[in-house]
């Protein structure tokens, strides 16, 4: 498996672990032609919209935890345009999972705990300006927006009440 494939699989496992702990199901689109790697599903829900969903575009990059409040991440222009679209029915977010340089350091476990390193950060690009670039766009990922169980539950509650993540 190539390093990029490893990063893709690890970031998917991270999202799936968070979703499982939050009590949500997930599915993988049969074709990734819409910049959606995973869809998260809540059965029922407590809001005005039954069974809310959230589409996720996943990225993974080798980076130590930044000291700054935000870090830049470059994505392909197609992904940027798909994620900033305001006319989609299911809200979309970008999740960037940061990992150590060596895959051996991505995971550690004992009988007492399972540790995944490092952290995922999310951003909604919905409604952002059209890019003037030809091939890609750099977005700023806030370190205040960690992708956690509590964050995912709050997003699904907002979506379930007709709002956005």
C-alpha cells in the first residue's frame, strides 16, 4: 500500500471511530465523483428533520500539531468547488486528519487503551468565494474545530433542526 493509501485508510478509520462513538452509521458512496468520501447518518434524530445526514470529504496530511490557531491545507479546485456549493441537499464538510511522519506512530494500543494519532479538524466551505486559481485552493483549517464525538453530535443536531454544520 502506498503512503497516500495508508493516509486515506487511516483518516477513514478516524471518522468511522468518531461516528461509532457518537452512535451514527456511515456509508461510502460507490463512486467518488462528488467530493464525498463518507456519508454519516443519524437514525431518527431529535430535530425537525428526520434522519439527518452529513457528507464528508477526507484528507490526511503529515504534520506536527501546529502552534498557530490555524494551518493551511491545499485541495484540488474540483473539491473546493464541490464543497463550497450552496445548492446541495446534504451539508458537506472537509475533515483534515493530521498524522505523524511515520505510520508506525499513528496508532498505539495496550489492553487498556487504543490511541490514534493525531487529530482531525473540520471546516464547512459552503458559500465561500469562487477561486481565481486554475488547479487548487488553499483553505485555513482552524484548530478550534476538532472533529470529535461531541462536535459531530452537535453538527447532527443542527442539521436535524434544519441548520448547517
